[in-house]
């Protein structure tokens, strides 16, 4: 009976860890979605809310970190359980960075809301939708131990890079045509780069999930299409 209670308690702890990551991922998904909406709709009030909502994600990362350390110390997990716990640690870090990038988008959305939006918003809107979908799918893959879904996310990053490259070239053209466009274009470039980095972290999560489930790594050279290597980093 005692051993059964220990096993049940351990299973409940692993379930709780899965729930923490799911909650953290849900918060990040909302941050990305609201930052994108604020940008496209030029809603500086919503963007300000996104900037101020970063704390809960950071708090959950610290909770996941402490919980994983406790599990590793007290349970001494092996094989798939060990991979799962280490994966949760890594994924929480990726999600925290995604929250930071969403916050960066929102901060710049406040600035560009008062400036002319050079070019169309379609590229930014489509890019945001793609990274939101990849983020959601990567978190779902972790929650469901779905290695196949993780592989699909891993393979879905190239379109995000294609859109980023298109935005980069468009902004560069506007800056070359009129130096007065440089400030607005620079902010938009940073925004696009932040969305691109969110997509990269979603792909990182997918790679981590695949390893946790299958015990095998995906190829190092994942599909990439970003030719604008000189783009500004966030």
C-alpha cells in the first residue's frame, strides 16, 4: 500500500508539472495574440496591457524550475521520466523568452501606433498567425506526448522565415527611397524579428518534445529560409 501511494504521488507530481507548462504556454499564447492584435489595430492601450502582463509567466518559470529541481532530487527519475522533467525545464525557459519577445512587440506597437504604417499589415498579421499556431501546437505536443505533432511544428518554421525575409526587404526599400522612413521601418523590423524569434522558440520546444517522447533528436539542420542575416537582433 505504501509503495502504491508513492507511485500515485509521483504520477500526480508529473501531472502537475505538465499542467504548469500548459498554463505557462497558454499565457504566452495570449501575450503573442494580443501583441499582434495591438500592432495591427494600432491599439496602444492593449499593447500597454501586454507590456504589464509579463510577471505571471516569469513567476511560473520560477515555479517550474523549483518543482523540477525537487523532483530530480527526491525522485531520482530515470529514462522517459528523466527526459520529461528535463524537457519541462527547457521548455519553460523557451516560453519565458517567448513572453519577453511578445512584450517587445507590444512596446514597439505603442510607438508605431502614432506613426505611418509603411507597407501593408498582411505580412505581420500572417507571420503572427503562423507563430501562434506553431506555439500552440508545440505546447499541445508536450501535453499529449505527441512526437508526430512536434515533428510537424519543427518542419513548419520555413514559411515564417519567408515572410520575415519579405518584410525585411520591403522595409529596406522604404528606407532607401526616403530617409524619413528609417525610424518607422526600424521599429517594424524589430517587431518582425521578434515574431521570427518566437517562431524559433516554438520550434525549439518541438525539438525538446520529440526528444522527450522518442529519446532521439531531430536533425540539426531544420528547415530555414531566412536569407536576411544582417537583420537587427531584438
